[in-house]
C-alpha cells in the first residue's frame, strides 16, 4: 500500500468543449497511471495559504505523465470558474490520485457495457470509451448521452463517428437539432431500452451525472430488469439537472 | 510547502474552526452512493445485531420507533469534500440497541439493504457517538439519503454512516467494507484527513 501523494500538475494545453466547459491537459511528473472511471482530487492554494479541494474525473485512459480533465463551469462556484476561465497554460495546481476502485472499467473485460451520461457525467464514461479504443477491445459498448441542447455536447467530433462496436444515443432535454426524431424531454425507459439490447444481455451499467439524473436513470434501469449489482453510479453534483 | 495557483483567490474563508482540512461548506445535501437507491418497505424492514458467537438480536420498524430516541444536532463531513454544519436527526442511540447484547468483539461490520457494507471499531459506535437515524430535519429520511433508516456516526467521514442500514455484525477482527476495499481509509477521521488508504 502506498499513500496518495500530492503532485504538482502543470497545464500544457486547453481544448474548449463548449462555451462553458473545457478540457485541461496536465503534465504530472511521476503520475502512477490509472483506470478509466477513476478521478483525482485537485487542490488550489491562494497566496495567503488558503486552499480548497474538489474531485474531477479523468477524461482519458492512462497516458504516461499526461492526464486530462474536463471541467464544467458552475456559475458562482469556487473552483470550476478558476479552472475554466482563469487558469492558463503554464499555471500549476496540485493533484492527487487516482482515486476510486469501483466506478472503473477494466480493458480486459469482455462483458457488454451500457454507459448512461447526464451532462458533465460523460467525462469518466468517455475515458472508458477511449480506453476501449486504446486497448483494441471488442466489448460491445453503448452510450446514452443526455444533454440540454446540441451546444452542450462534449467531445462532439470524436463521438460523431463512433468506434466500431460503440453505439451512441443522444437524448436532448430542452432543444434537439432540426430533424431529430426524438422530442426534447427527460430520459425515459424507452431511451435506455432503445437499442434492442435487453437486460438479459446483462451489460455492466455505468451511470454518471448530477445526483437527480443518476437517481432517475438508475431507477429506470432497475425497472427495465437490470440487476442492481451491475449498475455502478457516480454522482457529481448536489442537485438534479 | 503547497504550491500557489496563480490567480486563485478562493471564496470568503468560512466555517471557522468547524471545518476539517480540505473540506468546504455546503447548504445542499449531496449524495454519494455506489449504485441504484434501494427502496425498502418499512413493513418488511428489520435491523439485526449479530454477535461474534452468532447470537442475533432483531428489531422490526415498529420496535425501533418504540425505543427511546435522541435528536442529535451534528456536523457531517463527506469524503468528496463537502461538509454540512448543524444537521438535526432523530434516531436511537447504539448504546440503547447494544445494551443487552453480550459481546467481547472489537469491530463492527455494518451492512445495508442493497449490499453496501462499512467497517469501524465497535467503540466508535458506543458512548453517544452513533445512532440509527430515521428522521432528518423533522422529516422522514428520503431513500436517496438512506431512508427509511441510516446509521449516523458523524465523527467519521460520512460513508461510514451507512444508508439503508440493515444490521451490524460484531467481529473479533477488522473486516474491510465496500469503500474500504476500494481504496478508501479503514478508519476515516476527517480531522486527520484520512480519506484514502494510508492517509
Ligand atoms: C467523484 C466526482 C467526480 C467529479 N468529476 C467532475 C468532472 O469530471 N467534471 C466536472 O465538471 N465536475 C466534476 N465533479 C464536480 C466537481 O467536483 C465540483 O463539485 C464542481 O466543479 C463544482 O465546484 P465549484 O467549486 O465550482 O462549485 P462550489 O463552490 O462547490 O459550488 C457552488 C454552488 O454550485 C452548486 N454546484 C456544485 N456543483 C454543481 C454541479 N455539478 N451542478 C450544479 N450545481 C452545482 C453548489 O451546490 C453550490 O451552490 C465531480 C465530483 C465528484 C464527487
């Protein structure tokens, strides 16, 4: 066993995902590697010594000293506005991890996977999709991605042409693109049952997003017959959304 | 020495001495759980204490409600960094539940409807430090927050306060629970910031 040490991380690149979310590419010397689905603790310290911490999911699979986080700006928040608006390439934060040994996908797993994302909850699920690609895994994957409107989509280019064996279903809750068949509205059982892959197919389910979304999505999965023990959840925010 | 993040100022320093290291204050009540929320019917609810010699003590929902209760007002600290000060609960002290239980065990493994487990030294459940809580701020505890009843052990990180509590096994040896096997600290004292293994 080893103690999780705080490490200095330097911002090396920024990718804008949406007007209110960005991906931070950080270089972390000595990073021990991680599994898709795990998160890190980020610690910010002000000049007067005041410091505060928050958790952020790792957005990509293990890649040497580089880690990627995608941060959604929460208006009035203490940390996310700093990470999304103030921090510039070359700036440093402290980080420790990887944390979490439950909400993870192991690249050797062959079981089908159902990923259910609400908003920023897509971040650790994208790490799983990317880890699947890196590993050359053929495990069947399906992503159901609930978002407010098309402008909120993270990783839009990458998900436009999904990897073979990855099926992507988008659920728009407020505004759908022109010509989109599904009417805007909250996630339903039909969205989750959609692909014709029944619960008897026994996928491992990973659900991530704001608390209200995760509560609802997990409840729908149970009502569709998914075994509760196969549904792993990660809750990001305090409120529903 | 911690490194300074350029341009980070932070919010007004709040909480005074009531906030353990690395925690921030929230007025919300966030949720941390590993899976779907189990729905537990109080008609079929029961709470069991099983000793190291296999002796079992059981309480139905009605029996629990008939026991003398307390209304502790406590601060709670979640390992995901939020803290909430001055929360008020109603519940039965573990001192009451364990009063007639004969045991020489040193450890407790708490288990829940839905399969969750968490471990702690038995002494952390005694002497007015822990309750089986069934009301929060004057209302029933909602399923998302662990209702109908949850363990309340506010001096440890809140994952030790098992939601949907179903029973406690008293053991001679320490037996790691769910998060404790997944990289989190065995004891979880927020004031010593024992978040992860070997912190
Ligand atoms: C395991 C884990 C993984 C996480 N991964 C990610 C991630 O990959 N990307 C990401 O952007 N966030 C992630 N989060 C959320 C993140 O840790 C912070 O909570 C978030 O960035 C807000 O922090 P803040 O300091 O900006 O806001 P705070 O100052 O903490 O909060 C300000 C106000 O906004 C509210 N608020 C806080 N969070 C949210 C939210 N998500 N939605 C709506 N309102 C909110 C608070 O209740 C408060 O009223 C994760 C959280 C956990 C527990």
